[in-house]
C-alpha cells in the first residue's frame, strides 16, 4: 500500500521504492503510446530503465507486476487487458503423465555410481521431470517462477531422482542473520542464492545414503549450469524441510547447515499468527568466501 514520506508518494514493490518522479515517467510513457498493449509498455519500460537479467533478457514479469500494482492502487491507468493471462497459477494444466518402469532398485550407492545429472529445463526430458514430480512428490508439481533449473538423476538409463532449483525467497530471518548482509545488499545479491524447491527420490528406489550422495554431487554441477543459463554465479544453496514430515537427515549427512525454523506465517502474512507448518531452514555455502561475495555492496 502507498504511504506518505517527505511529502512524496512512495510505493514499494519487491523491496524497492518508487517515487512520484518514477510514476510520472510511467504515466508519460503510457500517454505517448496509447495503442500499446500492457506487454509492449512493459518492454519499453524495461528498456528505458535498463531492467535486464544478467543474461540480457528483459525483466518483463517484474516490470508488469510493478505496473499492475501501480494500476490497482490508482497511480496509473493501464490499457485494458487484450487477453487473459497465459496459464494463470490457479488454472495450471496438470503435467502429462509419462509412464516409467517401476522395477524396484535395491542396491548400494557404490554399485550405481557414477550417477548422471541431466539438466532438463527446455529440453525434451522436461515433460518427464514434470510428470514424475507431479505423480510422486508429496507437494506435486508447481511451475517455477523466476530463474530455475530442473534435473533428472540417472543410474545408467534409469531415472531415479528429480531435483528443482529456483530463485531464493526474499527474506528468511535465520538465513539473513547467518549471512550477515544488510537489507539493501540482500535485495541486490539475492540472485546469488539458489533454492532447492523439490527433491524426489522415486518411491521404488531403495538405496542407502543415496539422498545425501545426490546432494553432495549436485553442488558440483549446479553452479556451472546456473552460470551458463543466467550469466551470473551462485555462492549459496538453501532449502526448507517440513518438520512434521522429515528430519533433514540427508541434508545433515551432506554437510548442510541447520540454521533455524521458519515462523509458519508465510511472506504475505498480515495476522502475525502461524498459518502453515513450521519448516527447518538448511543452507550450504558453495565456497569459503561466500559471505564476502554475498555481502559485497
């Protein structure tokens, strides 16, 4: 919600503030391009403000989100939407079910190494990843937002596990205290963290120590793949573990660090009361100098 500061209207979006000068610029751009769609206006604003990801792709979704918030709060008037949003989150089409052999695998990690870690985002195997996660992960499949990568782990020719990594949550108290960065630096450097959103070992796979082995190995592959895809490094990994369901043993065995628990309130809570399960916060620095990189202003 907007508020008044120093006689100037300020609106806050994703940790950044926008003043009347910024809003006037957007109003002028809309007035100068009366036939433009919301998408076209977003592209123009990204170009004018140099809003691009490190890989050069415009931050279109962030820009459109800002303009929509300004529109809803009455600061600007966007043109009518020409078509409904593509696949809105509440109406996501469920992934196609792709059958796989469910022959039990009971062995030791030693006998199936080396495992193959295949990054499948934007490849023909992405449908298989989505299908497996939707069928066998307790949270199901949810389309990631922002930067993200997807992996299928293979033992020989058999898929045995899936992992998804995405942009980090904006604020986690225990993580932010552990890193020691200021709010301004956190906003600037949050993209240097990757968040493990899904970790699935297929239910017919029974291999002792497999989960911790996968966690230790993915730390070798993920930074390079992330850099190739998004043209910037990552220095730290994190995840949440639902304490009502899991103990986090595999993360501990892979040398991840338990940092504390979530509040159970969610990022948009207005009540101050827990409304979801408490989750353990685990982190994994990718190198000894991670704080120097993450706290660099």
